[in-house]
C-alpha cells in the first residue's frame, strides 16, 4: 500500500524530489530493505537485521524531516484539502509510524540475536 499510495500522491500533487533525495529514496528506502531481508533470511541474520533497521531509521528520519519539519511542498500542512492531499497526509503519518515500529522491531531482534549468540559462546 505504501509503495502505491505515497508516490502516486507525490506525482498527482506535483511534488518532486531533488536528485539526491531521489537517490536516497531508491537506495535506503527501496534497495537496502531488500538486501537486508535477503541477508536476514540467509545465514547473515545480524547483518540483515542491522541493514533493515538502519534503512527503516533512515526512512523515518527522511520522512520526519521532509513531511513534518521542513517547510515546502512536501510538508503535510502544505497539502490541499482534497482526496489527494488527504491521502498524502494520511500516508505520511502512517509511514512515520510504521518506520518507527520497523526500527524498534529490527533493533529488538538484533538484541535477541546478540543475546543468543553470547549464550551459545558461553554455554
């Protein structure tokens, strides 16, 4: 849903990202989670979880800054009171929440993996 609604809302509201921001989104928001997920499902669980957590945290900070802190066309209060504007605002809030949860969950599982690894070394 995120993948479909947020870019669509950006496009329809004529909100363009700067080239460096586009590169960040492609690498940190799209590519790193895929690589991290693959590594987490493989034997490199801690590396994968770390990459997933860092990409979620990077996405969180990016969205927080662009949607809630920096004034501009990407800010939630700059959106028109139309279905597209409402969709943009709702997805911005939902993204912020899911990215925060993803960061926490990833960090939590890293902590569990580290504890299990330490117990295996001790035991």
